[in-house]
C-alpha cells in the first residue's frame, strides 16, 4: 500500500469548499504570471494604455489558463504531493477534493480561458496560451519533471511565456522585445526553483523526482545557481542594449542583479542549505521588482517624449 493511498484512507472527505478550488489554482503563482503578462501588455503599447477591453480580457484569459494548468498539475502530481511535507495538505492528498472534480474544474477553466482569448483578444494569443498550458501541465509535469534533472530548465519555457502572451494580446505579433522578456524569466527560473529544491531535496528523493540536488548533489546545484544568476544579470541588461529601456530600469536591474548574485554567492560558499529559502524568497522579490522597473522606465520615458522633448 502506497503512502498516498494511506493518506487518502486516513483522511475523511470534508464538505467541498471554494477555498479548496482556489488553492488548486496556486494563486500566488498565478498573480505573478498575470502581473508579468500585464507588464508585457503595457510595454507593447507606446504612448498610452492599451484598450481597456483587451487589458481585461487578456489578463482574465491568461490568468484562467494559468489556473487551469495549476489544477491539472495538482491532479497529476497528487501521489507525489502526498509524499512531500510541503504539499501533503493540498486539496487532493488531504482528501478535500477528488480527482474527478479537479479534472472537470481544470478543463472548464481551460476552455473558458481559450473562449475569452479567441472571442475578445486574438487567435495568436489564444494559441500561444494553449501551448504554454500544455507545456506546463503535460510536457513538464508528466514527462520532464519525472525523467530529467534538467526539468526546470526545459520546462521553464511555459512559465516564461506570460509577458510574450501579453505582448501578443496587444500587438497581434511576437516582437524582439517580447522574446527578450521571455528570455529574462526563462533564465530566472532555474536559480529560483533550484534554491527551493535544495531545501526540499529529501522530499523529492522520497518521491523519486530527479531534481538537480537529488541527482547531482547540493554543491553542484549551488554552483549552477550562481552561474545562472550571473547569466541572468547579463540578460537583464539587454533591454537597455536594444534601447527598449533606459536609466531607470538600468539602475534597478543592476541593483537587483547584484543582490541576487550576493545571495547566490553566499549560498554557494555556505556548506549548509540554511540560505536556500532566503535565496528563493529573494528571487521572487527580484522578478517582481525587475518588471516594475521596466514599467516605471517605460512610462517615464513616454512622459518625457510627450511633454518635454
């Protein structure tokens, strides 16, 4: 009898609550996805705000698609979640919801997201959003996560898509700037998640998930975190190089990048994993503020173009 079966047998099913469905959506992750997608929309529209109907529909569609992918991830990973302390109280392993309810909930969210994007945004955004959904819920969760220690690197493309989706929603195309925003999140993802994986490596090993700290050890993972953080610092300066952003963003990117490198260096030098969660926490702060600087720089430059120059 598996641990997941024991958990389900020992936990009585509680009355279904909207909070359980809300938890399925991984709201903190979805909020960050919607925020980066929203920034992509604003950056794609020089000289003002995109049409309000596009902003609302695109954010809603992208957010619902992300929530659908999160719910499918819960459903597919329920056995793994039951084995890990961090996830054992999620709605499925705790017995608050059953697989059938979660499946229909996830599919309903996905269909609604696609309908909104096709009807009120454009076909390209709907197509790219669907690809990102399948990339996360199927390609990453079912195949990459269980079969390669490079799962986070290869699967990071799905999580890096939101600003590209936002850009496509406003312009109907994918430009160089959108691809650069995608690249920033793509390079950010490995050091972000590997810091968490270091702390949770015993749980991943128990669940037989080949995360990098499990397959290659903690020292090697710390080295990779540092190297990716240095690469991220370089990539984060590219918006200035292509004149997408100016001094406001440059100052923020340099300060935030130095901070991330500082955390990664301390983690690399520390023989314990005591700094892993601090590095993980800073990585979330880093990405949120980096995109805020992109936005601030964009509108300050637009203001000067319109009223000063």
